[in-house]
């Protein structure tokens, strides 16, 4: 079976941090963007396999998340 999940990859001090909003606790990292992408794919596979073994329902995303940058003025 094939599952599709939205992933978020963001830069951090060690390279890149990746996570899956639909799978709380599913995180990974990598020194490069490509490494982070490969590592989060592996993390998703392990996470979903564990959920299946535990009899948990796998969340299915209907549409990808909309990600945007927003500037918000804050009064000091």
C-alpha cells in the first residue's frame, strides 16, 4: 500500500529538520535537504508500520497543507 503525507523541512543549526504534521512524533533530520527528505521517508515508513502493528488507524490527508509566510505586526 502507498500512503501520501505532507512533510515540512526547515533549516536548523545542524542542517535540516523534517517532520510530518499528520503523524505526531514523526521527525527526522539531515545535513542536506536531500538527506533530510530521504530520512523522513524512512521515518514515515517505520512510523506507519508501527501504527499498523499496534492496530492504530493511519490518518489519510485529503489535501496538502497550504504553507505560506505571514507578516504580523505586534505592538510592543
